[in-house]
C-alpha cells in the first residue's frame, strides 16, 4: 500500500488510531477493510475488555484468512466445473462439425 503517491489515512481499530500510507484510489477499500477488521476484533474480544490486543488481532487475522481460504476453495471448485462444462460443449460442437454423434 505504499508508493510515491501515498497519503496518510487514519483508521481506528478497537478504539486505537493508526495512520497508514495509502494511495488515494485505494482509500475507500482500506477504510472498508479497516471496518471489517475492527468488527471482527470486537466480535472476538466480546465483553472481555482486558483481552490482550495482540491476541485479539492474531485471532481476527486468522479468522479472516480462514474465510478467505474458504472463498478461494469455493471459487476453485466453480472454476473446475466451468472448465468441465466448456470441455463438454467443445466436444459437442466438434461432434456437430465432424459428423460424430455427441453424448
């Protein structure tokens, strides 16, 4: 997130402010990510205001990484199904053009 056009952006996580360098066109995405992380950290911390911040941050990061991995796996499964479907369609089209019957 850093480059020559980087600008300082303030975000809040668990009532602590952090300043991050961010390109102007990435600001909205960064703010949305910070809000998501803050919500996840608050969910993990729950009512235990004494929970160590580093532990809450690591658990939030692990939860979000797990969710991302599940979505990637789901996307990979869809990609494989699309490839299979396209292969079937290609075989059927090839059969139409070369005169062999398709399944």
